[in-house]
């Protein structure tokens, strides 16, 4: 019996790959990340490294358990991007174990439980973010006022390590509520949300990111530039961000009307 070789059809290929896509997204995140580390100092850098490192370790462990090749899956950039995104959503002076627990939730639960890359229903980093917020609300809502690493009041190397590894009370001295947290508290006391926003929201300040918040979310301008870069590189289309903003606006109006 003669067998005939099967030859794939002449499909058009744009030269893109998982690795290229992941590293272009990481490149888009670099400006906002670097600025966040500058604003919040060495504790933010420590947490950033711990979170990404923990994600890589968990990824390798899950791949071994699943019997999948480690080199081709662990170093395609996807798990680094997961850790990167997760770190950007964390309070910059959060303790080290928040990053480790988040890594386990993101990679093991948010990604590999569903079968691995491309089969997960939700973004793994956001799964971890939500789970951490529900499980550890105190640690996840304790934000610090920006204190850039070259400020004379910024913690040095030893103090930063003490903050990250949970042996310092310095975070309590500079803790501050985010704009939404402040508005929520004031509204509960009977103040108008619209008036509070008009008084407390400065487009320039919030655009530059010199406000309390997670490490990578503070500068709206740099996040926007990263998004435009991805649009220019055709990694994303305009439909995704526009759809998300429209959905947010619709639900915000619905809940505002109900309230």
C-alpha cells in the first residue's frame, strides 16, 4: 500500500508569533512600568521582580506536572507578561507574599486549570487581581503617595527590603486613599459625588500619575501611548478598547440611574 504525503495548503502568514506578540505588549508596558517604579521607589521594583519570578517558577512547575516541554512554553513571553501585568495592578508597597500568592492564582488557577496558553477563559493576571482583592482587601487597598526613588525621604535599599518583606511600619506613614476610595468615603457621609470629583480630580495630575494607586495604573498618558503603540503594530484593533469603554460608560450610567 502506497502512502501519499500530506502537504499543507499555501496559507498566508504575516510572520507574527506568540513570542513576538508577547514581547511587543511588554514593550508597550515598559514606559508606564518604569515611571511607576520611579514614582514609588525600590519597594515597587522588589515587588515587580518577585511577582514575575514567582510566575515563571509556577509556570515551570505546572508544565512539568502536565508533561509539556518547558523551553518552548515557559520562555515564549506569555508568563512574563502575566507576571508583569499582575505586578502593575498591585499596590507598589504590598508585601512580597501578595506577589507570590497572586502568581499561583494567575498561572496555576487562571491559566493551567483551563489547559494553558490560549485556552483560559479570562486574563490570568486579572483573575489573580480579583481573587487577591476579595481575599486580602486590606493589603490590596493600602496605597502610598508617590515618593520617587530620588527623593531624600524615599526609603533606601535596606528600608525598601524591610517594607517588601513585612518588617517595616513605614508604609503606614505614607499611606493614602485613592481618588475613588476617597469619594466612596465622602459619599457615605452625605457629600455629592459630582462635587467631590470636580474638587479632587485634576486632569493633568492624574494624567501624569502623581497620585496614589497601583504601580502601573497611575499614568494614564503612558498607558494610552502604550495602547497606541500596540495599535500601530497591529497587535490589537481599535474595537477592543472602544468596546470596553462603551461598556463601562453604559453600566456606569445604568448603576448611576438606579442609585
